[in-house]
C-alpha cells in the first residue's frame, strides 16, 4: 500500500503559544495510521512562528482531510493549510 506525505502549515493563534506543547498536541491528535516525520519552524512576523509538520498517511485513508480537521480543532491553532502533497 502506498503512502502520502503532506507538508502542512500550522499557524498558532499568537506569538505567546508554547510551540513545543503545540507540537506535542499535534502528534497526539493524529488519526490511526498517520505519523509526523519531522517538523520545521518558520518565523512569520512580529515574533509569530508557524509549524510545518510533514505528515505521512496511508493512501487509502482519504488524503489529509482528517489530519487537517484534527489539527484545526486543537487549542491555540489559528489555521491549517496544505503546502505540498506527494506519494511515497
């Protein structure tokens, strides 16, 4: 079975958000069969830093929609968007 790798952009609600704690919540909120394969951080502006996790999901899982919904529902998450998707 093939897998899909998706790089997402997770924007926190404010610069005061603890990014380490937010990253842990992202990892624990993943649906079954999905995993995070690295997280990058990017300074946006005025102290705001976005998280860019690369998420691996099974191809038959319906893409990244479930992961996006889980991430978007977390406390301290302002928005989630897919930056790049590819099969591996």
